[in-house]
């Protein structure tokens, strides 16, 4: 699609503002240290896990209502409010460190994440479509995710020195500041929607010919229920993503268990984030993997996680970087496979069901990990936690026979993972 030259500056302004917002949203210096703050306040691993459950529950409960709110009101307004809620939560953590304050902070943070989720993607696509550049959506969103990773990396670089200067209070103040800056940047995002685009006014009925929220939900559920391949892809996304995504929250504790001080913990976490970045960049190569290659990728990731954790040494985080790169790649490929198998119109609904399944599995994982770590310690808990990836890999292998047979019948010389 050709874009009028006069509209190119508008696209560039949208992109620059979007990248700045994404970067600042994840430039939170508390990221690599907040688990340590909880532990230093006296919380047990079980209590910390319960906070993660509250965090996930807030996102699960508010995800759909906040999406509807974004369509009914200003998406830009919700993107401004999201970092302000997170800032309030972070301020609570460092000003009155206690379990109730941590719980309230996670509820606020979860609410902010729910406000941002969906509203950001909808605003970007709508603006690009208005400019006749909807085909650039994938490029902008992909680079937005990269900006988020760079923000997390920046927090890892800066957290140690700032903590050394002023402790958790200084780290918290810096986190609140970046959230305020993110809100200010969000206010500069363009938003041009007609009243019709924003949906019917209260009391009005939508057009009879257009499917509503309930119709889309029913269509998505029907496709997942009726199409085995789609249902299997939804479950795979949850099975692959939930465990390593949950383990990511405990890497700070694992780093401190290696014997390093708080200042060095963010540096070890940088290795993990670098691995995740590499894993995402390897996605084009990963699409060429066979089912056997994908299963091997899961086994490699699980083995590297267990070995790196049980090493109980900072060098083990090199193995963790490899494992998280593999997990990130496996997650991206699972999502690619899901998108390739969806054939109905309710694509967003089916994808949201996969996200909700992931969140629910993650909540269950937090509870189980708390029990494991309390009984075995973090290194052993990491090793045990990744064992479910072995039966998942086996299921991928045993479930590939039918797909391989179909590929041969269609004359394909090789079977790519996404098919």
C-alpha cells in the first residue's frame, strides 16, 4: 500500500511517540529489585507468590471490561491513566512497605496494565488506517515490543547504581518519575475517531448488521470448541508461556541465592533479558523448525533452566539466558501457529482466550511455586518447575503424525512448525 508523502510525517510522529511511551512504561527501576524489596520487608516466598496471584487476577478480571471502556471512551485517556495507576502503586511500596501496601500496589499495577492492553493496539491501528498505512501496523507494534525490552534493560542498568545511592526509596522515586513521563508522552498520542467509531452512546442499540461483543465472544468460543487444531493451539500457548513467564518473576531471588549483593542482581537479570531479546529476533529462523525441532527447543530450554539454577553460581545465568531465549522463541512460534490456524472472524476473541488460559495457568503456577520454594529452595524449585515441559514436548512429537501425513499428501517436502 502506497502512503501519500504528506502523511509520512504523521506516521513518523505516531511511531516516535509510541516508541517513547513503550520505553518509558518499562523503564521502571523497581522491576529488577521489587522481589528483593518484598523479601527484605520480611515476606516469605509463599506471600510473594500470593501477591503475584493478586496481580494476575486483577489483569484477568479487568482485561475485557477495560477493552470495552477503551472503545466507549478515549483510548488516549486510558493510556494516560495506566502509568499513573502504576506510579501510585510503586509509591505505596516504598513509602509504606508492608504486605497490604504491596497487595494494593499490585492491584493498581494490574489495573493499569489492563487499561493499556487493547487500548494501545486499537489506537495505533485506527490511526494508521486513517492515514492509509494499516499495512505498517505489524512493523510499528514489533518495534514497540523492542522498545519495551530496551526499557526493561535500561532499568536493569540503572537500578543498581540508583539503589547504591539511595536504596529502595530512590529506586521507587525514579520509577514513579518514569511513569509520570510516560503519562505525559501518552497525552501526545494522536486520536481521531468519529462518534460512530467510538460505538453507540449509552441507551442506543448497535446496528443490527454488526456483531456485538457477545456475538464475537460466542463465535470465538464456538471455533475453539469445534476446531480441534485451534483448541490444541490455544492450549499450547498457555502450556508454553505460563511456566517460564512465572519463573521470570523469581529470577531476582535466584540471583541473590548465588551469593551476589543487591547491586549485582540487576546485572545478572540483564543476561536473562538479553536472552529474551535474542529469542524474539530468531522467530524468522524458528518458523522453519519441524515438530521434532520445536520439541527439542522445549527440552533444551527446560534443561538449560534446571542446569543454570542448580549451578548456584552467577555463571549459571548464562545458561538461563540461553533457556529464556529458547522459551521466548517457543512462545512466539506458539502464537504464530495459533494465528495460522484461526479461520473465523473472531480472531481477537480466540487470541484473548489463549491469553486468559495463560493467565489462569500462571496463577496456578504461582501457588505451586510458593510451596516448592518453601520446601526445596529457589534453585531446586526452578529445576522442578520446568519438568512439565517434557510431557509438552512429547505431546508435540506424538501429535505431529497426522500433520506430517497431511503435509505429505499435499506434496510438501518438509513440515514447518506453524502448519
